């Protein structure tokens, strides 16, 4: 089994860097319609199952990398210069070091860098910024070092930051392969050749607080203790087949029903862990009931929920006004 450094070196070693003055890249946030929950290798963030997501358009992260004038690595997050020992800054610098170390082997000096990263995801929108953050950082590093890596390589590297970041390298519908190789080189993402402009996403924020249990810890607890986790990989397989068929034939009912069922099954799996992992707030439950009631009344609306209390609605453009009336606090994602 490889370490993160060995994994990055394997991808980067064959490439000759040509360092730029400055590079800027954007990556969109994404939501999974078929979720990733559980790692087959926790060091390399390799997932147990495939997953499938859709990007959140212009909501995401922009990251700039440039030389530091004072010779010190600096991380600026949303306009604030972070302390050297700030946990976010440490994570970013460790990630940058994967590139610097691997590329040093092909003899470049180790430049001190300033990394400026800005999330335009509205504060409290209930959308994780780690996916777009690590994807934007990977793309910016690729440009800064003049590597011109392929999308597949970028997705493999972004995954070292966070599993869902692998999918944020691309726009549109993105398929993440779990892969089976122990070195993880077949665990990459790729975009699906399909667009669906009528499909809309709405974000409802129930709570803007940071989640109580991180995805990493939550996944570990679920895999180790939830009796329902045994059936999760089969559930993903079934849902993935349905999701791919739904996207191909633009069957919104099948897409929505599959995404909702997959998300609720993931949360059931978590709640069966010891101690139970419950990311929902009472308001989350109320929204789930409301969506299901509206559906019984004939409105074509579905939901998905990640590792937190916030709800993402799925509907078609033709129903947008009705959905907005029912959920006035919803933020529409422009894709
Ligand atoms: O990439 P992570 O470690 O933040 O985990 C993502 C987990 C979910 O958002 C719940 C599911 C997914 O596939 O994005």
C-alpha cells in the first residue's frame, strides 16, 4: 500500500515542471446523487463504492498560487491570512508539499508559496467546500507548476485532499470509480457525456454550524459498527444502475427517487452505528415529510442530504415557481 507522498510521486514523477509566476483556478462544489460513504483505504481516501455527482455551477472555490515575497508559505482563506498552525493552513500546505516533494525529485527548487483561496458558496448554504477547495487547489498547482496533467490524474490527486474533491475536477454529471487496485490508480473520476439543463437544485440551510462528526470519522464509525453497512455496497450498485439509466433517458422521476432513496439509506446506515450517528435536526425531518407530502399531492420534487442537516432539493425547471413558493428560503443553484 502506498503513502500519499508515494501516490503523488507516482503521478507526478514523469512530468517536467515549468514554474509560473502565478496561477488561478476555479472548481465547482458538487452533490452526490449516489453517495460515497466508507473507505477501502483510509490513508489514500479510496472509497468502498463508486459514486456519482452533479456540479453546483458557479458555486465553488477559486484558488490562486504565487511566489511568497517573504520566503514563507502563507495561506489566505476568504480574505483572512491564517496562522501557520491553523488546521486549515496545515492541511493546505501538506497538500502543496505532495507536489513540491514529488517535483523536487526532478530537480526544481522548493518555492515558498502564497495560496489564496476563496469560497463563493454562500455562508451557511450547507454545501461542503472541501470538495471544491481541494479540486481548485489541485488545478491551481497543476497550472503553477506548468504540468498540464490530464483530468484523470487531477482527479486522482484531488482525492488525496478529500474523496468528493476527486469529482469536483469536472463539471456536469461525474462518475467516481471506486477501483480495486491496492495502489489506488484506478480510483479516479470522469465526466459523463450528458447535459440536462432542465434539472434544478435548490439548497435549504437548516443549520450553518460545522458538523458534529467529520465525514472521515463518521465513515470509519459506520463501516466498523453499523450492521446495515453490509448491505450498503449492494444498494449503491443497484442505485448506480438506475441513476445511469435515468440520466441517459432523462427520466426525472427515476433520478429523483433513486437519489432520495440512496441518501436516506446512507443516513439509516449511519444511525445504526454505535454510537448512533444522526446528522439530522428536527427541521430536516420536517422538510423530508413536506417533500414526500408534496409528491403525494402531485409535485415532482425529491431531495438528497449529505453528512449534515441541510437539504438539497431536486426538481425540474418547469416547477421552479411552485417549489420556491413551498420553500421560500431555498437558494436556487445556477448551473
Ligand atoms: O469527501 P468527504 O470526505 O467530505 O465525504 C463526502 C461524503 C458525502 O458528502 C456524504 C457523500 C458524497 O459522496 O459526497
